[in-house]
């Protein structure tokens, strides 16, 4: 991974991002850029990727590591193509989030935090995603999947497996037309 | 110039003085302990919360008390302000809480720690802490890492005072270490093993209030009470060259910056003086260091020769039954 | 039917699009502010309206705006807080997803009032798809001359950007949000200085919640005095309530402040009563940070008066018998809910979300979680309950930012009102066997 470089398209996007901020405040683009980087470089932020971002923003690499390690959406280790993030907080929990998590653990034969051996799924449990009225819920890539039931979870997992695609936060959402 | 009263003692101070600075001007037991504030480091302070005090009167203009205790190191004095530190039982109790939090995950490995005897956390625990911890869970641990060739990081002992980060930002020309992760797994790290190799990086060791950053070139692995501090100087192109030598007999065991009575570095020193000049002939001796700071060394909680840590530790902490006092996990 | 100001066009198909929004009177507040009023006059209307911040603290918005420093030659910023991460709160997402132009319009009118020429909407990273909806709406607003240079020929310029976060509850705290917007870790700043003096990039800054900014639109359109007539006492206007938990009709409801809690829970217009015909046990009325109240205290104040959905009524009785309106995250728990386990869940949340800067919150949140975990699993001691009480007291008010308080209050309230339940867990660990299944309430096996 020595020749880390954004695609021309991403590079253009990133250059545009940097211009949103006043002169000398380009570091503000760091978090949006890390999202683009994570989507482009296999769903996680390898040290080389973070060093590359630092060089684009002309900041010290440690400033990137500090930020990347603070936020829960950035993966600092490789993850599966689909990261399934199940809300485990308050209302989701009251309405069965633990059942959903356990079901997924059994179905995928991984523990929370783990990745399936085929590299397809990573299972995570996350804090309230602002969808408590449609609990329990989970997020995969850009999309929210709400009012979950176990059969619905099964269907979704099959669908993801069938799609076989990497899912990223930056994707066009499938559930909402914009 | 605003006047402020701290624990009944009034003092007039320049505009912009913080409560902590004003208290230090008064001196004595009313000075709040400070674990993260460092006068020569900009934006330091506010993190550890040991220096909290009660503002019972905001100012002459607005006499209302402040609703919550404030960090004295980050609160500017107003004219007519009245502050309670040791005269407020609430503050004393709250500070006990803070000390307990700071010690919660601390390994209590004082018997094997280089910093023992000059550790501010030890002083703090002795003076302001509870007699024993109520924490009954596994302590958090981290692997020791080397930050470059000369500095060792025992993250397990770190209290996240941010001082070393500010030294790297403000005193060296390039920061390569920082705070990773968040919450109670936040840690000082380099993430990947970058060397910290700046002319002034060694000052991180001196600002560390605990034994988290230590000098890998410290010779003889001496305990601090087995060495004698001597002020010395040399002609140095990079720094003032004014240092404290920690002498074992006629040998230089360690070189550090000189510190004031609050344990703060007076002049930053360069890495050459600190790490490379380990021969007494490199130095002109100025005489024994006057240890007047509020410390176990000066207060004879330790004698400089005899380690008296056992009884101290026994009163301070009751280690959970299943744990060895000096085990390092 | 209560008055609807923010969601009045909720049922209009296509209201998220510029054309439909405009057809229904959209952007009138910008026209009015810029053509009929002045910046100062808009601030005056907000003051008159009595609007209070909808992000949680309920600070009067007009007052906040008038604190904004205006040193000459220094830019000022308006930053919209769309971080919405308080457990139980989902109204901002609803508003942004379905009514993006309402927020954009509010941002333009508010930025004009504050004299900001660059404004940002900071939205939590998980709402990435919502950020796209906003970006599209912003594009439409630029295309129609509501953003950019010389808006409506007034000479006023405004650029509006959406900034995404990346997963950190603490970035909802306004100074942590500003740090994050500057590309740093979301560590709250030590105050003073407050953002009104030195906020984003060290410049004077106002941070307001999504709903607060949206409410500027009807206030400017109808006038502050008219707005102040809606609601009750100092709780003026309408409020979006995110209702969730064991109720028949969870969702976002716009209420006129002052609706009785009992009506809100049981009427068909709102929550439609408790699910599966169960009894109400407790409510967390304003997002996970506010004190939990048992059924009798949420329905009636300690003086026996009906409790209303308003700032004052919900906090009647202080923390001893009252709570807070907070962010309006209304979490309802039925008779089968385990308060201890729920508290553990909340405490785990705060432990996970502590930024780690100050020692009481960094160390104390994890400690409380561990003790609760132990109690929950039948290894607790009676003294643990007092220890919890003591720890929360040593966190509250001693930290850099209010996350410490937010972690302490739920613990205090649960012990205050449900102590016997904690004791039961300690004395009778056998009963936990059943308790373990308390949370499996939904029959999730049905499609
Ligand atoms: C830990 C913490 C989390 C917060 N989260 C949010 C949030 O998600 N959204 C929000 O609008 N305000 C949040 N706030 C409140 C903000 O700090 C700030 O008061 C608010 O954005 C001001 O806007 P308002 O006056 O319009 O309510 C939070 C505060 C704290 C201490
Ligand atoms: S290593 Fe030492 S100086 Fe650095 S943050 Fe930790 S305790 Fe402070
Ligand atoms: S109270 Fe918690 S979240 Fe707030 S600054 Fe302190 S450690 Fe960070
Ligand atoms: S509790 Fe799961 S989305 Fe809020
Ligand atoms: S010295 Fe003031 S908070 Fe640490």
C-alpha cells in the first residue's frame, strides 16, 4: 500500500471540501476527507492512508491519528465488506436490540466486533442512531434499517450477501431517494 | 488591580491572574494542588480537576457565588472575588473524589517506579486522598512503549494531564506523539513507532507529573532517594545549560531541568545536555539543589537514603486481596 | 389538535423539494427579514417570541443572539447543531429528512440576523444520507438566489455548508462540536471564553439546535408576539417530541407546549397508550440525560397537579420529584422494564461516549458501569448502591462539560426513585433469572 492516492474523482471532491473553510483552516476538512478515504481504501484507515491525508492537508500524521482514533465511525483495522451496526441503546434495547445482536452473532458465527471468515460481514453494536421511534434498528453503509424483526434481519443479510458489494457511509442511500 | 480573598487571605494581583496563581502568590497550605496546569505551557490546565475551589463570591460587581466548583487554574480572578479552598469541607471532599478517580486505574507500582519520591500523584494522594481505594475491578493496563531512543512511556501510569503533548506542540518543532482513542481508553501514543527526536523532546519527561515518561538513559536504575540532586551548568548553544544533576557518588545518574517549588521547569533544556552529558566533567557544579517544593523528598516522608515507602503505601492503599501490591498489571 | 408550526406541511407530498416548499409559503421569512425588517429587528422578534433552545438546555435564543460579540472586521459564524445523539431523540433527523428547506430557510434568516456570512450545519456522521438531502436542498437554494452573493439584492452574502461528524455523542456539546468542525478531536473546550466571544476559529459564534433554527421561520413570519401566545407561560411555541419505547404509536410529534403528559401518553393523537395493554412504569422525558420519573410522578407533580409538557412543569419539584424537558426525547417504559438494567444501559453509553479529558468523567463513568454490571449479574452488595450514589455525586458539577452531569443524573434518579429494585437485585439474585428476560418484550420472530 505504498502508492496510496485518491482517484481523480475523489481528489476533486476533496479539493472542493478544502475550499469550504477560511484560509489557513484547511484542517477542518479532515473528518470529511477521512470519510472519503475510508470509502475508497477498503473501508478502513490504514496508517499509510492517514499519512497520505496528512500530506494533503499539510499537517503532522499524529494529528490525523488522534482524530481518526477518537471517532467511532472510523475503522483502524480492516473490516468486512458490510459492516452491520446494530443500535444497542435505550429504546432499541427496550424493544429487543439484544435479540437482534444475538441472532446476528449466531447467524454469522461471529461475536460483536468480529468479521466473518469470508470477509463479508463485520458485526458492530453502536450507540443510539437517532431512530428510536422505529426501534430496533441497524445501519449498514448509508442506510438505516428500521423496525427490525428477526426474519427481516435474515432477509437483509441474504440481500447483502447477494449484492456482495462494499457498503460505505458515503454511498447513495438505497432506502431514500434524494 | 483586582483584589481576591482566598481562604480568608486577601491579595492584590495583576489583571488576568488565575485563582491558582493568586494562591501561589499567597503561598502555604491554601495553594490548591495542580496536576495538569503548568505555568509555562499555554492552554494547560483544566483537565485533572484537583485544583477545584469554591467561589463563594463572584466579584464586587456580581457577588453571586458560582454554582459549581471551578478549576482554579483556569479561572481568572475578579475584583472582590472570594474563594474557599481548604476552608470548604465541600472542596476537600470533592478533591478526595478527584484523587480517588486519578488513582482508580493507577497501577500503584510505586515500589518499582522511577518517579517514586518525586511523583506528584504520590504527594497528592498522601495529602489529599482517601485512606484506601474503593475500586474493586481489574485496573486498566497498557504495554510499555519506547517513544524514540531516549524516552520510555509507561502508559499505565499516565493521568492524561496533556502536559507532554503541549511541550511537544510548544517547545519542540514537531509533535509526533499525542492522545489516541477516547474516554478511559484514551492513551498517549505515537500510534506507529515514530521516534520522538527533537532537540527539546526530553522536556516531556520533566513535565510528566507521574512516572509515565521516563528517561531511558537514567543510569544505575537508582531510586530517587539514593541519588543527590546538584545544580550544575555548562555552556550550551542550544539551551541555557542550567540543569540539575542527579548524582550517585561521583557519577551522573541522570540530568533534568531545574524545577521551582511547584515542580515546574524553570528553563527547558536540550536533549544533548539531558541525554548525552553523563560525565561529571561535562559540568560546572553550582551546589546542592535546594528542594523546597512541596514534596515527599523535602517533607521527609521519604528519607533521601532509606526507602520508607512500605508504611506509606500500606496506609494509602489497600490492595485488593487477589493482587500483589507491586504487580504491574 | 394542537397548533403545528414546523410540521404543518408534513403531509404535503414532495414538501422536501424546493418547488413544493416554495409553493407552500417557503422562504417568506427570508423575504420578510431582509426586505421589511432589519437584522436587529429579527433578533428583537426572537426575543419577543420567548423561544428557548431546543437542543436540551432551554436557554433563551434571543438572549443568546444578543450576547454575540461584534468586533469590527472579525467574521461571525452561525453553526447549526445537527449532531442529535442524545439517546431517545430523533426529531432533528425527522425535520431534516422531510423538511430540509425549513432548516435552510431558518439558517438564512438567522445568519442574516446575526450578520454571519458563512454558516455551517454540523450533522452527525451516521446521518450521512441526511447530509445529502441537505446538500441537495442547499444547491436548490443557491440556484434560486437564496444563498450566495447579494441575496435578494440586499448586498448580503451567505455561504452555507454541511459538515459531517464521525460518531461521537460528545460532539453535540457546542464547544466539542466547534473543535470537531475545526478538524480536531471532539474535546469540549474549557469555558470561558464562550462561543459568543470566541467560538469557531476563535471568532464570535452562535450554536443552535436544528429545531431552534427551524422555529425562527414561523417566528419571523408570524411575529414574535404571536408566537409567544402559543404554549404556556415561559414555555412558548411548539416543541417536537421524539416518543419511543413501550408505546403504541412511537414517532415525532409536534406539540403545543403545555399538553398534559397524561394526554400525551394515552391519547390517540399522540402516543396512543402503553403497548400490549401494559401499565406505565417510568418515563425518561427529555433524552437519556434527564432524571427518570416513576409513573405517579410523571403524570402528576408532587402537589398532585397534572404534569404538563413544558419546561417549568416537567422541572417542578427539582430533581427530588421532577425532571427536565431536555431535548424532548420521551422514552416510555412499561411495567416489565428493569430499571437497573436500563440504568446500566445508559451508564454504559456515557462511559463509551466520555471524551476522556477530565478525570471524574473519564474514570467515574466506567466505574459506575462496572458496579451496575456486577449488581445486574447478582454479585452486587448493598453498599454498592451507596457507592454508586457517592460516585455520581463526585462527578456531578466537577467536570469540564455537562456530559459528567448527564452521566450522573440518571444514576441518582434511578436510585432515588427505585432503590428497592436495586436492593432486590442484591438480596435476591435468584430473581434475576426472570429479570434477564424482562427486555425480551417484542416478539421479533414474526415478520
Ligand atoms: C454532552 C452533550 C451533548 C449535547 N448534544 C446535543 C445535540 O446532539 N444537539 C443539540 O442541539 N444540542 C446538544 N447539546 C447542547 C449544546 O451544547 C448546546 O447547548 C445547543 O446546541 C445549543 O442550541 P440551542 O440553544 O438551540 O438548544 C449537548 C450538550 C451536551 C453537554
Ligand atoms: S505521559 Fe505524563 S505528561 Fe504525558 S499526559 Fe501522561 S501523565 Fe501527563
Ligand atoms: S465531562 Fe466527560 S465528556 Fe466532558 S470534558 Fe470531561 S471527560 Fe470529556
Ligand atoms: S435507541 Fe436505537 S436509535 Fe435511538
Ligand atoms: S491543575 Fe487545574 S484542573 Fe488540573
